[in-house]
């Protein structure tokens, strides 16, 4: 690590002690940020870990909807996000007002449905939902929680929804949203890579379009991918169709393998530009300034209930006072 980054990392560790902070970092963050975190994980793991934090401050290295989720699930904590502009193309694809109008139209037409929402959504959208899922628990919720006889309005990721529809056989109405990173994997380049590495196994995230999933040996959410590569004992080559920083965690946990990212159509690395807004400098500065902070919003009350019964087992029971006493 260059000396300047070393200095910033040391400052962050110092501030962490002063503030009593726990750093949670998503697998899509740069390795240098993940290296400083107390916990790394996918959305599901981080949401669950957020409920266990007992230090007064959570520094969430991820995007806005994730930090909001941490706040909703552990409301008495100060939740800091290094860059408030770290958004998500899936959140942008599903404005709450548009979803509410669409749900109303379905009701007027006598459709019996429940709304299942991918966690990559705003708190207002979560508040309009029956269930919130991540790529790690979506199958379980669709199979076991949505009562038979109900259609599923799945928002906002059409690729994940289509995948779930195929695997579970449930009737779904799919919202037209997609992840800007997973959407652009290049089939042409993947086929070329497969030719160059004939023994390699291809693993893909279900947010990828169907033409990529059809070429994959394994399809699974973020945490499932890490577990899957761990089942190979012999050194193996993997072609990885998901956000490129995921390979950092795979390399750390299972260093016997070789990981090759599947390139995107528009760039060779497929890194999420929203996640990339968080830098070591911004992590340090948000701790220094105790800002930007995620503050409680009116829609958090209802969204929190949906989150808790969807993701936590057992769910959070008594409502927690949002502002502490
Ligand atoms: S990788 Fe895609 S789904 Fe994840 S935060 Fe970035 S834009 Fe959103």
C-alpha cells in the first residue's frame, strides 16, 4: 500500500477508536476499504450484522439504500455514509410515486398480488412492499412466504425477477429496472474467454441478463458465489460475472483459485461507479465530521417493519424508538 494510503488508513483506525465506530463494508468496495472493515458482506449479511452492532456509530461503506437499511434496523445508532451521492441504478429505476400508481392500477383491475421488492430500492418503495429480498434470500421468500394464489409484482430488477420466476414457477409481473453493472456483461467477450480458458467455470449473479446466465455453470447471489468457489478443493479458474471487487473477497477466502472478471461492453472492469464514490479519504472525512449522517425519515417506520420480517429471523419484535430517548 502506498505511504499516503497507509497514513489515511492509520487515521481511520484512530478515528474508529475515538468515535466508537464499527465499519461495515460491502464486497463491491475497493479492497483497501474492505481491509479496514470490521465486517464485509453482501446486502443480506450487512443488514443482519447491522442489527448486532453495539458501538454508538456505524460507518457504512456501501451505497445509500444500504446505509438507510442499517439505520432502520438499528435506529439508535449514528449511521455515517462516506458519500451521500452513492446511489444505485436500480433505486433510480423505481420511483415510489410510479410504483404506487401501478399498484393502484392493478388493484382497480382486480389483480390479487403481493409486492416483492429487491433491497436495492428506496425506503419509500420498501414501505409500499409486502416483502423485501436480497439475492441471498429471494428464493426462500418467493417460495415460502408469498401465499399461493397471489401474483407477485417484483420490483425493481427485471433480470433477478425473471430468474426467480423461472426457478420457482411463480407468476410474476416484472418491473423494468436493471443494474447498470450487471446489465452490460458482454456475451461476446464471455464466449471468447471460455474459448481461451476451456476448463474455467463461469459463475454469475442473477442480476445478469438471461444470455449471460445461460452460459454460467453456477448462478447465485454474492455470498452464495463465495461459498460455491470454496467447494472446489483443486486450484480452478473461474470466470466471474459480477461486480469486479467481489474477486477481492474470493481471493482472500479461497486463494488457491484464479479469478478472471468477465468484461463489460463499455469497460473492461465492471466496477460499480456508485460504490466507487467511496474512497479512503471520504471514509476518514465522514468520521472526522460525523457527516453525512443518515437521519430518520417518516417512511422508515413502515419500511423497517417490512425489512425486519423479511430479512431477520426472528424479526425485530417491539418497535424501537427511532430517535432513541
Ligand atoms: S452494482 Fe448495480 S445494483 Fe449494486 S449498487 Fe451498483 S448499480 Fe446498484
